């Protein structure tokens, strides 16, 4: 077993990489010195709600098209085959539901933090719990995105400082426009690798032939077993809940929706990002197939040239481009662009929720100038903390599964909490708190148990050479051990892509049961605009009087009939609801089979 091959840069590579950092810094400085100069929290955190559809959609794409995906997807395809491609099926509902369910509610309430919704729907305790859970999630995930497979900590440090600088100075506008620039760099880098790699392998036809012979082209696997790592159902259905946790209620994405000029543009951004996500997924799969066509039986991991699957992508790139100075730098710029786009979004969203959910409610007299300065300080602090934690994350193995697992373990309960409040009018704050705690407890129990069990029995790789026998999948156990596995311990083998579905469902079920036992929330206690009108349609089979009782303020249709200006007095909401929305200029009320939209004209 040899040492890890050192991957060296040439002067053109360093120049291209430096240009990426300089361009990102310049964008941040431009928005720090132009416009309102980031003097208000609305400009710093929400870009003055002035962004158009295209930059928002590309920023949505870049936020989670990170170094994790650029490294993880090709190594996944190289190791296990193209079954992972079916994750693209989940993108349809994973983006359609946020566009027509979550965005209308969040946008019309004119929130800054998604967790403001939890206080409007339940109470301040639920809001704080949701905020702290999100901060924990992002602080755990962020260090994974620093990982590039290179032992170039000087470059990582430079990237971290540049990212922290432009996020702190330029606010969300700088983050979104650097995302646009970095998305272009990511596409260019991946395309360059695929084109050159396929040419050296003899063309795409030869790549496909070798992948077929090596059993890397997967057929449709309809096995319903949820313990199978990747099947059509795991990827296509379980993946929907993962996408909802990412694109529906994650603060980094919600913040981009809320920065849009209009609700329509926010919705359109979801539609635009859908085909882009499919292209990105296909590029990752093609890169994995080209890698396999190049190495086949001679895996760099088996030879000891690299330590992990994720490093194989970097080894492959340096190998393919070794006679083409500058192109390795282009791909590493692509890789670092993915990391920068995700991490800058995380810093900005962390600063937002900390300021809006944990500081402002307790410091109502804070001036706008002080709040903006503190928001910038928070972004800087989170940047330094995550950069410090990156070294610990560098000791981990496969980053793709690790990142998805953390999002499922923590993002799943948060998704369940928002669904509990948005779709079930009778859910109360006690049910929300108990449900969230139960969901998190279940998430970490299963997640940690799964990690420990995988350490003992790793997922088998697909065979390198063609054979007449069927490839073995899943965990290998003896017949005797199989009989000893209980229903509880079997949960440890649950595929990581089911984490979001399982954990969000736990929150909803426990929350509803506790709410019914402790007294359902009454209609008069519900804040207007916090319940989405879907339950009435789902309960069509019940008599009208039961539907009205269960739905409370949830209408059976949700057509926007007319607008009412609160200040003119043409329509007056009940005092309790108005008091709960005193800090919001824009309101939405779902009532009596219609939606009344309050808007300052």
C-alpha cells in the first residue's frame, strides 16, 4: 500500500485559483461600497427584497451544489453505479411543493427569518428551539464543505478568509452574485473534466461500454426495502423529504426566496432551478463514469494512491490534466466555488437567525446601525468558528453521505415542525415542543446507531470486472444473525435518504397526539396567515361540519379574492390576531374558504 500521491499545482493553476478569490472579493467590495452600503439589516440580510428570478435561482442551485456534491457524486457513481441518478426524480416534488406551499406563506408574512413563523404560529419557545436546532445543523455541516480532498490548508485558509470577508462586507447581495459567478465556474470546470477525460478514454461510446461491462449502469431497482442504501423508492421518494428540508424550510434557501422582488419571482426561481439541478446531477454521473472508464480494475483507492473515495476525483482530475497546465486550476477553482457558495450562504443565514431570533426580540431598543454592525460581526464570527472546525471534518470519510445524513437527522425534524404548524390548525405549542424533541431524539438514535453498525459491516462495492453472478448489495450477515435482528435494531440499517421522511413524520405524529391530549389550539388563537389551506381538500370524504371543525381557519379553497389595506380600516382583523402580527406590515389571512391578503399599498 503506497503513500497518497501528492497533487501539485503549476503557476497557471495558481493564477486561475487566485483569480477566483480576487473576483469573489471584488464582488463583495462592490456591494459594500454601492447602493445603500449595507447600512440596514434589510439590505444586509435580505438584499432590500430587490433580487430578480435568475440570480436567485442560480444562488439556490449553488448553495447546495457544493464541494460535497462535486466530489461525492462522481465517487458515488464510480463505486456503486448509476443508481444514484434516480435522485433526480425527487427534484420535481422537492421544488414544486416549496414553490406553491412554503413560499406563499413565508413571502406574504414578510419574514426575515423562517423561524419567525414558528413564533407567529406557536410561541417564542418554539421559535428559539427551532433556531438553535438550525444553528447546530449548519455548524455541523459547514466544515464538510471546506473539504476539497487537497492537503492544501493554505488554500483552505485563504478561501475561508475571502468567503468571510465578502459575506461580512457585501451582505446577501454579494453572496447571491458571487453564487452566480461561482455557478458558471462550477459548470465550466466539470465540463472540462468530462470532455477531456472522455476524449482520452476513446469517446463517450467507449466510456459507456466500459461502464456496462463493469456493472456500473444500474437498472431500475424497485425493491421496497427501506434498509437498502439506494433504490428507486429510497432516492425518488425519500429524496423528496430531503429536498423539502433543503428547499422548503432551510433558512439559507428561504432567505433567497424572501429577497425576491415579488412572490411570483420567488416561485419562478424554483421552476428555473429544477432543470439546472438535473444538469448538475447528470454532470456528476458522467464524471463518475469517465473515471471508471479510465481506471477500471486499477482503482486508485485499492492501489493506495488516495485514502478515501472522495479523493479519487481530485486524483483523476490531476491525472487527466497533467499535460494541460491551467486546467487543474480551473477544476480546483470549480471545487472551491462550490465550497464558497455553500459556506457564504450558511454564514449569512446563521447571522440572520441569530440576530432576528435570539438577539432582536430581547433588545427592542437596538438601533438599525447597531443591528447591522452586529449582524456583520456575527457573520465574521461564524466564519472563523466553521473554519476552525474544518480540520476536524477533514478526518471524516465519505462527505456526500455524511452531509446528507446530517441534513436528514436535523433538517427532518425541522421540516416536521413547519409541516405540523402549516398543515394542522389544531396543533399547539406543547405538541410542537414535544414533537421536535421526539424527532431529534429519534434522529440521533437511528443516525448514531447506523453509523456504528456501518463501521462494523461496510457497504460492499460493486465488482470491478464483469461476471456471470449478480452483484451483492446491502449488508452481509449470516442466517443465524438475521434471526437475531429485532425490529428496533433493524432501524439502524435504515437508508440515510429516509432520515428526513422518518424524522419529520415522527415530529408530526407525536405533535398531533400531544396537541389532542393537551387541548387543541382554538381558531381564535391562530395567527392569520400561518396555516396553509390544504387539509380541507384532503378530508373531502368527511361531512362538511367535521371538515370545518378540523380545519379551523383552513379554507377548502385558497383563491386570493381581494386585497385589504389595514390602515384604511376597510377590514379589521380581530384584536388578538392583530396584536400577534404587530411587527409585520404584510399579512395573509386564510378564512372562510378564501384568502384575504393584507398589504400596504
